[in-house]
């Protein structure tokens, strides 16, 4: 037979687990900034499988937050995508502004300033599209689409000026992904809500 101390310990552990099992899990698991992979909604799946989406894996990961998965319709999902696009553009703009301070050549400075303007434009466009989604999906679709050439021009300027900054290239790549997701969602909204113009 087990010594009394071990028996008491086992009994305490058993009772602790048993009594905690009846509590809701939020009482046991502390709220933390840990992103657990969540199953995507059918709305997100359909969007990320769309023809315009450049990177399905990025799309699914970017749209994996509980708030986005809970989106009830295409308009709500579109609004959330535009907010993500604007937030990404703001973060990348901050990187450009940081790197401008260290620009070496006049060519590099010119290229970086071109990109700053492109990202300011992207931020304004993403924010504007959020309000257009319901009223005018066709205009929203156009406004998202024209961000792409601005970012492409930014990249061209960086290459021509021989600016090598992996953070900027990654920011530009992610922006292209958000533009493709925005284009896909606005195209879907156009099909769902055809307007006579």
C-alpha cells in the first residue's frame, strides 16, 4: 500500500482536476496573445481560392483571426480586409520613413520618396474602399486595383536605384497580396450586387 503522504497527494490532484473540469475553460486558460490556428469560414475559404488571390496560404493566414472568421457576409469580410490592407500599408510606410533617414544616394532617396507616396496612396485607397463596399462595389474594385501599379512602380524605382532592403521587398510583396485579396472581395461584391450605372 502507498504511504499516506502519496495517497493524499494523489487525492488532492484528482479532486483539483475534477473540480476544475466543471468550470468553463476560460477560467482555466488565461487570455494570452497566442494565435491558435482556427478553422477558416467558408467565406474566407471561397475568397482565398479566388482567381485574383496571388497567395492562398498568405490569404488564409492573414484572415485567420476570430473576428474575421466570424464575418457574416462578403461586405463585412471586405471591410475587414481593407482595414488589414491599410494597417499593413501604414506599417510598411513607417519602415520606408525609417530607411529614408539613412538613404545614401540621391537616387535612393528619390526611389524611397516615390514609395512613400505610393504607400500614402495605398492607405487612403484602402480606407476609402471600406466606405464604398456597400454603395458602389464597382468603384471599390477599381480603387483597390489601382493600388497595384503604384506598388509596382515603387518596386521598379527601388530596383533602378539599387536599393537593397529585404524589409521593403517583403512589405511590397505583402501589399500585393492584400491588393489581390481586396480585388477578389470587391469583384465578388460586384457580382453579388450588380448596380446599373
